[in-house]
């Protein structure tokens, strides 16, 4: 399967992409290469393959959520280059 320059331009318009003339040809070649690769995948016999919903059989393997303070307020400010009582001092970023 391959596509033409007109189809590429329509896809670019729908995707809100812009490229110059030199990049159009490269994008067209890359798109045709991707479509050829998909055609190769379509040629494979997958009739005996189960559909995959998740990549692993394990679901929601999470640790229990235990709230705790890992760093105290004083420890957090201890290595601050500049601080003002309870807060970090940082340069002004907004006018």
C-alpha cells in the first residue's frame, strides 16, 4: 500500500502540520515505508493469537498507600541556599 502527495497534504492539513517542499518528499517516503511495514504485519496469520488487552497478566500491583512525612519542614529548608523563616526564597519570575 502506498499513498500520494495529495493524501499526505490532506493528512498534514488535518493534523495541523506544515512542511516545506523538501520535507514533503521525505515525509511521503517515510509514510509509504510505514504503510508497507503495516502491510507486512497484515500478511501474518494471527487467527490463533488471543487479543491482548494488557501487556502483563498482573493487574493493579501497587503498594498500600500509607501517608507519612518523609522529610520534616526544618530538614527541607536546611540546605536551601536562601530562605525566609518558613519558605524558600527564589528569584522573581513574574513582573
